[in-house]
């Protein structure tokens, strides 16, 4: 006897494909939708996270701009520094002669400018701007010469002539003389 198609769900494996019922109205398991984004846009949590990240990025950019502005502070050229130091006037004490080693140099400040005072031989003194003519770094006393620590430019003690490195020209001279126990501006 032929069997008529059933309209009620059957659990029998022999039910034909056309009569099987499909389950579509059962809600998903609890937690299955958590973490899934809505198709209509980001969740509130995602928006809040994005806003926090954007605020952090803006704050970082503002702080970075402040650092760059501080780094971009204008320094005087070597010639401007030498001229400014010289403007302090004749007789202004630069350093004590005893502080300047024979065959060497000492760093000093005159009128707020970094200068180098050299004594190549006993009683022979010279002064120069301490601003490197290459990149504006501060030149320091070296062993029998003046040395820029940034790019290794080297200068002579007697006339600040370039001995080596990328410096294009000598350090500008500042006129000095010995007066008593001191090296003073001339």
C-alpha cells in the first residue's frame, strides 16, 4: 500500500527530501551573537574605543609638535656668535690665563655665547666662536686641536683653520689679549 506524504515532521530517516521540515525559527544559542557587529555600523563599544584611540593620537601629535618646535630653536651662526661675544667690549674678562692649558684650549662663555680660548704656545692666546661652521654643533677642546663631536670636524689651535672633517671654513676669531692674569676681549 502506497504511503501518502506526511505533513507533520517526521524523525524517520526514510522521509523524502521534499517532506523534511527545515528549522528556521529556533533562536541561536545564547552568546552566539556576542562580538558580532551589526550590519548597520559599528557598535557603541567600537565607537568608544575608536574615539579613545583618536584622542590619544591627537594628543601624541600635539606633544610631538611641541618637541619639534623646541628642536627648531634658532641658533646664531658662528659669525653672529663671534660678533655678539665681541660686543661685550674691550677689557671684558673671558677666562683666567692659568685655566688655559699650553698646547690646548678651554671652553668659556662671553655675552651668553660659547667660545673657545686657545694657548698654542706659552703666552700666545686666541679665541674663537665655538659654533661649528658645518652644522652648528658646539665645538670642544680636543687633544692639541678643537673638535666638533657631531661630525668630527677638527680645527687648529692657532687660527681655527679646518684640519679635517666636513666643516667648510674656519671658526670665526674673537680678538683677545692677555691682561695681567686674565685673557680679556681686545
